[in-house]
């Protein structure tokens, strides 16, 4: 069993106990610096990071393999990677990049296959001159999303 497999096994055993938390990223560099990024269905608090850190620390033997450890929650500007993250962010504004477009819109639904975004747009009137505000809605399959980031509005 490699060192990374050991870390992952210890980490997964703790995440089974805390089903509201999930792993976003695990990285171990050549100097055995372990970097763990987690997220949670209701967000992540400092105590969650401490609990995960202690579980990993207690599950590994420093006599066998020396290491340093960093556990953090994903940042606000971090791209969404998993369906679970989209589902927890329903109601928030996302910037979604696809191969053809960049859309800033409200995430109104997320299922296992696609997301649904809505936004207001100004378009030329169908009859007469000028523009009118129309509601737009778009379904985007996860496979078409290159990057999606939650934006924070200070309105």
C-alpha cells in the first residue's frame, strides 16, 4: 500500500463517519506534504478541518513515514468539481464557462445529469423599437461545463 493509499484510506474512514463532508482534493508532494481540501453539504467550519486533520494524524505513523499536513475548506473562488457541490449551491449565482459561452446566472436546479440556469437579458422587442427584459433559462450538461465558480453579490 502506497503512502497516498494509506492517507486516502484513513481519510475515507473519517468521511464515512461525517457523511455531510466530502473530499474535493488530496495532494501529496515529494516532501510528503499532505494537502486536503474538503467541502460540506452545509459548508465547512474550522472544527471540521480540525477533526479531519486529527483523524489523519492519528491514523498515520510518523515513525514509518514523516509528513506535514494541511486541511482546508475549498475557497469561494474555487471551481465546482462535483455534482454534490452544484446541488448545495442552488439559489446562488454562478459564472459558467462552456466551450462556446461564459454565462453569469442563477443556479435554479442541479440533478445528476445537468444544471439549470436562469437570468434576465435585454433583447430587441419582437414588435416595435427598443428593448425589453426577458427571462432566459438554459440546461447545461455537466460534460459541457469547462468551469463553474460561485460568485458573491454584495447587493
